[in-house]
C-alpha cells in the first residue's frame, strides 16, 4: 500500500506560470489515495481556476480567506490541524518571502502559520529572481526553521532563457511527499543499502559483456525503504532509471566497482539488499581499441575467442569478513532459469545470508524489464514464502517486511 494512501495533504498553489503543473500533481496524489486540499493564492487564480482543482480533488478548493460567509476563516485552522504535509508548488519569490516573514494575509499563509505539519517548498521562477540574495536568504530562513526545500530544475524557462528555476517534475514532488509522510515508518533511523541494475564488463572501448537487468526491482526497493523512513544508499549498475528523490545514489558499472561501493557503504548500514545482477565473469584483458572482425578472424574466417575470469563474489566476501559488519542483515537475489528452489536454498546456505529472493527470469511476468515479479522468499530459519505475480513495488514491500522482522530480532 502506498504511504500516501489516506494521507491528508494540503497543496498550496502560488501565482506563477508553473501553476498549471500543480493540476497533474493533485491528480497523481488522488490516484495514490491521498486526501488533497488545494489552496490557491489570489495570483494563482490568474493562471488556473478553482474548478480545475475541485474536479481533480473532489474536495472544496480554498482561495479567499476573507470570503463573506466566514467559512474559509474558520476552516484554515481545521486544515492546518489535519494536514500531514503542506506542499507549496509552485512557490514564487513573493510567496516564499511572505512565508519566510510570517505574514498571514491570505488563506495559504494563514494555514502555513497554523500548521505543525512539515512544510515543503518547491521554488519556481525566473532564474535571476531565484538567485537574488533576497530569495536565497528567504529560502535559507525557511530551511533553518525546518522547511524542506525541493531544488528547482534547470531547463527552458517561461522567459525563453535557459536556467535554474523550473518546477520539479511531478514524480519528484511525489517522492518528496512520500519521504516526508513516511519519515516515522518502521525503518526510521535505519541505514540500508540497495544494489540495482546489471554490470557491464568491457571487452574494448565499444563493447561489453552485460545482462538484461533493468534495475526496476532494485529502484522499487530503494523507494519503498525511503517511504518507510530509512536513509537509503542505492548502488546502481547500468540502468536508465532516474534517481529516486531523497535517495543517495552511487553508480558502479562493473562488478569490481560495485564490490568496492558495497563494502564501503555497508560499514554503518543495518541491511543490504543485493538485487543487482552482477556479472559472474569479466574479460581477462580489455582491448585498447575497437576489436575489428577482419583483424581477429581465424582460419575459418569467423571465430573470436574470449578469455574470461571470475568476478569477485560480493556477498561471499561480506560473509568472509562478517566481524567488520556486525548486525548487518544481508539479502541476496537468485535470478534463475531452472531449479529455482534448489538454487535459492543453496545460495542462502553457501553465502550465510538471512534471506534469498529467488525468481525464474525466463517467465514473462518475472523476467528482466517486467513491471511484475514472481518470487519465492527463502528465510534463514527454513521458512519458504511463494508470492504470486505482483508489481515490483509490492514485492519490495514484502522484502522490507521480512527485513524489519529480522532487525527486530537483533
């Protein structure tokens, strides 16, 4: 279940051209199961209408603190008390200044002053306005008070110039909300390391030996741990996936680089989930230049012989120096095409793991790149859990449930 399911989120929309993007944010929050209350500033209503957000949220939209019925004036305290997070997106220079200096002259500012919920600020404005010392000082003041500043993105601005000041994409805003709402979860205060994606072992400057891993399961694991309050280090092999918000990413494209990154990251970690598809073999020698067919053809005109050597076994190396990582929960993955159960149990015992997640990657709902996974969990105490085909986000939840139970025993 999403950490946003049932969460009370207040979205404040200020008067910038990026206000239209807030409609997509509200839509995605509602789809995630959140209860969303939208507050529009007076200038926001110059760009978007309350009707848009009312249709998306299926809730009243608040705009004028001074409307004649008095309902808004009374309602701002209720909104402030119920909120689990207040996100201002876009946050203009004017709104940022008003929030920083504690003004309470409209509905959004009044709710911001009255709430004890986390305040998230997503600045969006022309880049010179963002870089102005006054704006930077106001952002620093808000951050010092505990506000979460979501960094704006760089790209083409409404002025036509290229610079930093774009409202972050909806996925980034959702990630920030999920991190904040989940900060008190069952992994709060824990440090976890997750590996994801495949490695690439170079043959020459052009070619490499790799595999079909997309990294989707590992990235789902990283996001799920963040949503449960963990401090997450994601060690990524070859993958095109964007870094989840709030997650520390380390790129490690080869087996050797991943080994070094894992050993370093696990020093202060509570758990390691090794979901990356690490190459088992690497070329003994890497050609300095691109290998040409005509230069390597044998007597029959076709063959290229490669000499390979074993790569380091990261989990086995961790087991060999177990004393250096006291209390570390270690979870391995076994991606197989036959005899999955036997391979899972063997890996569990041979590498001294606490849990092995095994799957048959030859199956269409369980292979590399699939949105779903069908896995079996092999526990150190002998239990076996065969899960049905599930979205990789749901598989990640099951794995962290098992890790949380193991952490409770230590």
